[in-house]
């Protein structure tokens, strides 16, 4: 029932009511499709975000492992260099003693005894 300006009430015909019902049904179906598409897009974005976060975590783990390996390598090289220097010093020390003995110098204990 629709009221007009003149105050008369008119009822739409059955064909008109069926057309309106079909339009409303169609509109509702379009809304449902729209919501379904939006939901699918949101789900896809959530999956993509999760995948990117997992990739980022994996990248960070790999980077940390690489940094640890590099630090261990630097430490190992430094230890090897320190050991090599220590060995060189040990080799030089007896040479200096031998040179002193060749000149006739004693170890220093004889001079103290005199």
C-alpha cells in the first residue's frame, strides 16, 4: 500500500510486487557475493602476511647464524694468530740465550755469586 499526495492509497499489482521482490533478492545476492569476495580477499591477505612473517623469521635466523659463524671464524683466526705469535716468541727466546752464551756471558747467577 502506498499513500499518494491526494490521500488515496494504491496497492501495487502482483506483477509489480514480484518484480520488486526479485530486485530485492538480486540486491541481497549481490551483497552476499560482495561480502564473500571481501572475506576471501581478507583470508588471502592474512595467509600472505603469515607467509611473509615466516620468511622474515627464517631470514633473521639465517642472518644470526651467519653472524655467529663469522664471529667464530674471527675468534678462531685471532686464536691461531695469538698461538703463532706465542710460538715465535718461544723460538726467539732460546736464540737470545744461545747468543749470550756464545759471547761468554753467563745466565747471571755466577755474577751474583762473586
